[in-house]
C-alpha cells in the first residue's frame, strides 16, 4: 500500500532525494501510529503479536508488561501488571502481617509459678500483643481489645483472631495468664440509665471479643456514682449489668479491679468489691484483680511483710482468696493513703522493691497474671524486660535462701539496675526530642501532646477526673 502511494504521488517524483527520504520516513511513522491505534482497539491482536510463537529477534521485548483494562467513562487504560489493582497489594500486606515473628532479640522467659508480665501494645492487631509479651520475657500479659477511649470500634478481623490463637500456642501462653483490660469509659454504676446502657454495650462488646479470642478473663474498673447516687445503688447497677452480660456470654470471667479512692469512684475498699460479688448470680464467673498502687493509695499498707499479710487476710475475710484472679504490679509516685493513682517503676516509688518480694513469694499469687503497668517510655524490652527480670530475682532469692544462710539480697543494687534502665531510655527520648525541637513549633507541640497522652495512658489516670466520672 505504501509503495503504490509513493509511485502515484506526483509530489514524490518532484522532490529531491533527501527530501523524499524524509517524506517516506514520515509516512512510515504515521503508519506505525495507525497500527498501534488499531492494536489498542483490539488488545487480543496486540497480545498475540507480542507473545506469539513467532519471535522476531530484531525486536526488543518491552521491559514492562501492560494489561489493558476497561474503565468506566475513560475507555481503555494501560495498567502496569505489577500494579494492576489494590487486591495484590492487600494480599502482600496480609502475608507480611502474618509472617513468622523474628525471635532473635526476645528476652528469655523464667520458668516460675509466679507469672509476671506487662500490659503490652496491641497496635496493628491483637495478635501482635502475644509477640510483644514474648519479646520482653513475660510469662503473662494484658492488652486492650480495642481503643480504650472510644465507645465503638471496628470488629476484630478474622485473620487477627486466627493469628492470635496461633501465636498463643506458638509462644506457650495459657488463656488464664492473659488479662485483657476494659475501656476507661465504662461506668456500670452510673444512675443515668441511658449512659449506663451505653457503657453496658461497650462492656458486652469487650466480653464477646474475649470469647472470640478464646480468653477467659476480663478486667475492668467497677464504676462511679458520679455524685448522683448512693454507693449501694451504684453497686446494685454494676451487679445487674454483670448478671445480664453473663447471660449473653458463655465462659469469660468478669474481673473487678480495686481502685485508689479518688472522687466518687467505687472499689477502693474491699467491702465495695464484696458487695458487687454478693449480688452476682454466677459466682464462678466473677473475680478480683488487686492493683498494688491502688491498694497503697487507698490505705492498705503493703510495704512490709506484716502489712502484706494483714492486707491479704482482710481481703480473704471480706472478699475471699478464691476470687483473686490477677494483680497489677505498680509502684506509687504518691505517698501512702493519698487517694491518688500515679504509677511508678518498680522500686522507684513509695512502695519500694521489697513490697513486691512479699507478693512474689506468697503461694496465693501463683499461676495468676501479675501485670506491670509502669511507665515504659516506649522501650518495653529495656524497661519492662528489666523489671520482670528483677522481680523474678527477688522472688528466687528469698525462696532459695535457707533460714541459716548469710546471703543478703542487695536491694539497692537491684533498684539501681531498674533506675539505670529508666534513665537510659529517658536520655534517648530526650535526645530524640531535642532533634525534633529543631524542626520548629509544630514538633514541640506534638512532643507535648505525646507526653500528655503517655501520662494519661497509665492505667488509672482517668480515676482522678476523666473517664468514669464523665461517663
């Protein structure tokens, strides 16, 4: 066709040879464009030309392959085969999410009847909490099952539930040493029925998440009278909600936490907890978690062996040791009977390190989750890992020392180890903050906000005016 066109063109006969060559090249270029346009209209032909059995050795194959896809309103769009759509990316993300956990840097776990761990992060999926616990050498752990500061959260993904159960088996954790913590917003003692129902819905959702994950315990703050009801009335509301929840779930045990006693908060006295349990119908599915910082702030002096023995005896008489399902191990930034809940690292507060030795040598605290909620400065392995190690060491030293032994536990040296770990991560944090401040006011504001969130995230900070008092 091209040859015929050139032979019959008068213009081609009258032009100079050089111009004629340029003219032919131009026509050939137009012909190639026309051919490509035709192939775009018929992607099957284009595909056969490029992938057929007849291979042209002079033709360099394209480095990238393209797939033609119909798109609404835009005709045919070439889409890279490496980026055809979002589905392959989603599959790759799921594979990465469920990839094997690298355990090379995990701290060793101590084989002991006292199951010590921490409230670890579940960021990125609840399954990550299991690996985060194993990474710090924990033999027990706590986690949030959803955002602790939102009324509603997306349901657990099936992949997260499956991976959580898989990792529980992989790392050897029993459901009895996992103590999920409830939302700070829940207040089952609120006399306002509309607000109480809102809390109940959040509470029940947490319990169902526990059962989906195969967990058996659920720890929460009992509630508050909000200054608008009597103590007995609010205790009745809490027990009623627990009874309702038991009927809508199957196996999970509701674990009440003792509180520090600020404002109108319920639970600072053992009698409050006993009053709730007394009205719970299924007493096999209710228990108590004792927080050391809360107890100390509420007037239970557990600093000495005698003080601990007296406190646990009172608990047994008023509540019953059979209801003890877990503990929170926290030192206190505030003094005895302060009614203020401020957690401090183990041995660095007003309780002191020996207070925890009494707990970790008492048979009644064996085989239940003993959970750290101390500041970790976003360095859990460095801080919680050290605290867990020290707690096991003070437990072992007392149990393995005979009455006639001259060996004495060097408490000051152990406290110094915790202090050094905390100082080290604080120094790194300050150095990082210093670099961030060079970025301007925005970085400074973000840093302040981050510190505020970190402080308020310490369990129980809400007790002093946020959360339950407003819910």
